C-alpha cells in the first residue's frame, strides 16, 4: 500500500515543526512563570511532601512526582520557578515521546506526527487545563507517551533491551498514578486485537519487561499495603457523593463522563480532520495493507474504547456514578492521531489544498488555545478567580511573618494555600498541615526531634473570615493541633491572631486574607 502526504502547511517542514513546538512550549512556560506569584493547585501538596525521601507520602497517589519535586528541592531549594520548570520538563518529555511514537506508527511521517501533537494542544482539555493544572496526572500522561513509544519500538524490532525499556516506562507509570493499570490493560487488549502487534506481546522475551517494575515498585507497594485506606475505598470516594446509586441509574451520567466528555473535549482536531477527508475516494475503494504492518489506527482506537469500557466497569463496580474529566486524559491523548493514521492506512493522498488546510487548521487550534490561555491568565482570572492560587501574594505573606519575628522553626498550615507558598521564603523551616494531621516530614529533623525555632500557626482564608465575624471556634483547631504537636495553644490564642488583607497579584483591587499566630518559644513539638 502506498501512503501519500496527509498533513501540510507549516508542519510539512522540519523548521516549521520545531518553530511551532518551541513557540508553544516557551509561550505557555512564559505565561506560567511571568503571571504566577503562587503555586498551582496540585503543586501545593508536592511542596509539602518534598521535605524528605519516603516510599510513600499520600495514600491517594504514588510517590514519583514527589520524588522529582524532592530532587529539585535538594538541588535548588523550594521555589515557585523550580516547581513550574519541573512540571514543564515532564510535559516536554511526554511531547517528544508521543511525537516519535506517532511518527514511527506513521512510517516516519513527521508532519503527520506533528499534526497529531498540534491537535492535542489545540483542545481545551490539554492546551488549557493540561497546560495549567495537574502534577501526578501530568506525569501519568508522560508515562503513557513513554509506554506507547517503547511499545512501538518493540513492535518494530523485538529485543531484550527494548523490552527492558518498555518495562522501565511501565515502572514510571506505576509510580505516577494508580489509574495507569487501566490504561496499560487497555493497551494490552488493543495489542492483542491486531495480529502484527500481538506477535510482539506474546514473544517470550516480554518477560524482560518485568525487570524494572520488580526493582522499582515493591518498596512503594509494601508501604501502600500498610496504610489504612484501600484503593477500592479511594475509587469509591472520588466516584460517588455519599449514597450508592444503582448501575441503571448511574449509567447515563457515567456514559456522559467516560465516553461523551472525552470525545467532546477532543472534538476540534477530530472534526477538522474528518471534514477534510476525501470521502468519495474512501467510499470508492479500499487499499490493501502491507503484510506485517500494524494498523496503528485500529490499535489506538481499540485502546481508547477499551480504556473507556474498563473505566466504566471500575466505577460501576465501586458503586460510583460520576467521574471527573481528567481521568480519561491518557485515552484522549491519542485521539487526534487516529483519523490521521487511518487516512494514511487507507493509502489516501490528500490534495494540496486539503493538506495545507489540515496543517494550518491544526496549528491554528494550538495557537488559539495559547492565546486564550494568555487572555484568561492576564484578565479573566484576576477579575473572577475563587481561591486565586496562582495570584496569591506569597512574598507579602512572607514579609508579614518576618516582621512578626518568624525566621525559622515549624509552620503548621491549615489548607496548603499559604503554607506551601511560604516554604520558598523559609526553606529551613519544617512544615506540617492540618489537612494531613498524621503526616510528618521524613527525617526532618533527624530522629524526629523538632528544632529550636518558633511555631507559626496559619489559618485558612475561610477561617480568617470566620474569625473576623466572631464565628470561628477555637476548640476544633486546638484539638487538631494537640494531636499533631502534643500541646494546645494558650487560652484565648485567637485574640492574638494577626490578620492581613493582601492584594492579589494582577488584581490589586482584590485582596485575600492572611491570618497567623506566632508562638516565639514554640508549642510542644512545633518549634
């Protein structure tokens, strides 16, 4: 079968592809670095946990992202820029892996691969939400891309070394997010469905793929088995709101969450590609595939369908009836590649105007999402954000506690909004969080003996508002603190809480409450 060119325009040349990739990555990175004064939503937890090495930190997530954040912290100290660069470094690795995977699936067609990647970036799911949020999910997406890349290389030329590389990608996935199991199983089913990929999966050398997971995963697995919360309980907690719902009642909403939402989220590149298919030529005949050549479009299509079906089954089995949009992102990641690979597999050669329209259209989608992100970051978010995490004035908060006399010791945060953002200003201070009352920084200080500094107790913005209204109850906070540090604040401690209204970055007419209580001599083990 002779396949012709599919994607043209600026993606037809190497210079155009690299220019687009660099412009998009550097554009998103510049927006994030230039318009952020506080950590993003998921980065708050990583800043807390990056205080020591451990096999596990939080029962909800594997430890790899926290390990990477810890490595960055060890190298340059806790910092906003370090956290942002870490996440975007992970994104770049995933982009390169997915690009080369699709390029190999397309028989070396780099323009088609770049078109698939531009299509991913041209959706709100990835070009906006994925560019702005997520830590463990970002790592999961990169792990998925690495698994696809190493799997394609195995199919091209099976060998022990390539199977070991596949196993290493699987280990990265296993330590990134627990949901990787669903997508690995879905990809395995998809590989079995295609004869050319089935042979590689059934090769006895596939046992080499177990080497890296057996070396990397058991430590965390042993830690996880020792925790009180099971994975099934975790699934139930994120897929339901209290009372169990029968599967017949749950099915319509779940089909919307699991099937319709991901497809709708990826609709722009899919609609564009399908609109430019020369359907008369498709209906007029069918090209014969080259013997032994995998139909990667079918593999990816079965992978997406299997991932949706398995996710639906898991949620229903747990008694759930809802699922947040980002849980299907590893399946949505490959959707823009499917119609492009299908056109190539059919042996279609698009007319020059169709190739240009497809190339420019996919590039345009990605650029529109970048422009939309800029508008949202610079104007929409400052005017109407809720928690306003990226706009928190962390430097002003640090100045306030320094002026009160805090320089070192222990910070006890309520929510992590302020606590995690104070870590860069006080890198030697130990941080605890009432949100994680039983968690302690591993090995900080050595032997678990606290230091000799002060105790800084932070209130959440909601608690600060309640304090001002005279509605904040001291007893629940004191009880939690007693369990955490072995001592309760002195009677009437709320009257000595300092409350400041700090103007938001980019929105000086709006402010956020920052409230803290400082015990210069410490409080129990908080010192």
